[in-house]
C-alpha cells in the first residue's frame, strides 16, 4: 500500500503566495493540496505531521556545487555533502566536473551518476566538463538526462581552463544543451598576479584577491560569453556573477523561463564583501573573488528586479589545513550548502528580501531555467521535494552541528534565526529534527528538453 503523509496546517510559500494549507504526499508525489478542510478518510489513513506556525516551501535546487567525488574525497564526498544539503533544505544539486579524474567523457560522467545512485540522500545531476579538445564528447551528451556543459573560461580549482577561441566558438555553436560558464579572463589575472607578486612576494594580503581577480577580468570574460551566445543563439547560464558591472550584460525583460541568457549569484557574493577579508582571511577566498560593498548591494538589487535569476552556493569544500595557508597557497572555495537557506532567511529578517522571492530564486527558477521535470514547485503531481522550517527558531553554528566532511564553516559562531525541521526528497522524509533516514537515496534529475 502506498504510504501517505499529510503535512497539516503549514504556511505554504509557493508561486508568489503564502497561504495556510495541508499537503498530502502519496508515494513519491504531491497528491493533493488542501486549502480548506481535509477529508476524514485521509486524516485517518495518513501519517500526520503537525506544522501549524511553520513554513513549507519547495526543496531548494542548488545548480552549482563541488562535492569532490571522485578523487578528492578526503575533503568531501557525495554522501557527506548531500547529507549536509538535505539538513539545509536542499533536495537537488548539480555538481561540477573538476574532480579527479575530471568529468570530461561520457564514461566518467556515468561513473559519477552510479556513485550518486548508491550514496546521495538528495536528487542529483552532473555537468560534463569542457576542455580544449573534447568537443566530440560534449556533443554526445543527452539533454534529457544531464543538466549542462560546464566551461571554465577562467582557471580555477582543477585546471580545466578553456582558452582556445576556436574551441569556444565551436562549443557555443554546436552545444546540444545549456552551457554554464565560469567567467574570468586568464591573461588579466596572470598580469595582476605578477604585479602583486613583485610587490609583496609570497606574502600577498588576501585582501588583494579581488584586485587580482578583478572586476575587469570578470567583465571581459562574461562579455565574451554573452557575445558568443548571442552570435549562436546558445542557451547560456552565467555562474556566480560577482560585480555590479556584469549586470549590464543581462536583462529582466522576459521571465526566467523564456530567457536565452540567464545569470546566477552565489551566497558568498551576496553576504560578504571586501571588508570581511581582515576578519576571515582565506576562509572566504572564492573564485570569482568577493568584491566591494557596492558590488554586493548591486547584486542584491539585480536579484530583486529579476536581472539575476538564481541563487546558488558554489559549495566548494577544502580542509581547514588547506585554507589556513598564505594567500598564494590557499585554495579558493568553501562549504555553504548546509546553511544556504539560513543565509537567505537572515536577509529576510533584515528586510532585504521576501520569502516569495527566496523561493523563486532558489526553487522555481532553477527548475524553469534547467527545465527540470516536475520539481521546484509545490504542485499536485510533482515530486514531493519539500521543506518545512521554523522561521523564528534560533541556533548557532558550532563544530558539533556542522555536517560538512571538512568540518568547518565561515559561519561558525554565527547565530541564525530560522531552522529546517523536515526535508522530504521524492516523498521520503530524509531529515527530521537533526535525524536522518538514509535507507532510500535520491533520484537522477531528468529534464524536459
């Protein structure tokens, strides 16, 4: 007999509204949404989760994570990071190809899917990575079963820089699916690095990071990607945009689902700015670099006016030992996926964003932009990827509640207001008040393309 779960009297945040109601889950799917009384036969046959006073939203879809498997599992793996994800309300993720080996062939791509099918508590998809010489592999990718092609148009962790203009042009011309890009101009970065090495030697202050990986480097590369996409009518998604200037490359004249060129902002660039380097140092060294207060404010403004479409994490763990190094040796990136909703709820409490806008940017738009099948919304017939949270509960990030394998967070010691209490993945209650059900794993995402 198909299991029934009734989430009762929650405040449902979905598609621009907040209404009190009940959601019935049957099997993997949302079976019925009740905004009035629930029939007695359902009340009697379902497991009831009392949710009065709590908020219910679709599961978060994070379109940019680095879970480090295969090959880098000493710092993270699909099991550990997906567990952290569901504790934070993330029910689906899209993982990047700069692993070891790099995910640049169909065989290596399917190997990652096989690993996830056995280990991931959340739903999953994996990008295939572009190089200067693997276009034939990219063209074999099935648009219905793979989230996209990832191009590093600036070097970052993993040495996957694609800098051959003929190759870039060919990929943009022939790509069978969405292209997601990391945009930083390598020549500008190398010239800036040489300048600061000459000035400081190996002891470059971490506060120079946004001057080395500068606004100019970001804009020049993003502008090239947009130029190529417009030339070939390519479906382009600009990842982790970090500067106010890059907003000029985007438009808010169409709904996200109709745009050919979309943009993402990641939480490091929404929360931190260059004043935080003195306090947190290399712990907030990300690529692209966290930049100025003005950039941060303009990114939020662009998010609110729909110039930017998606909020993601760029969750990229390294060990504390790796990060606690001088600037030139500390890797870029850090862990965020467990705390992504909390960061956005802090912006809510500050009066900077609404719950509806959070759900739009973290749930609805990722589903629309990537054309994910039956996810990202609380709708009858959709997969029951849903999250229940207490908006007023306070809790402090401490080593004993950090779930990342690297066991640190740039938010350690910070007290959040708001706490996920229940996370459902495909109708399965995988997280409930700090307890996990790991018996059933997540699903491979599929796409309506």
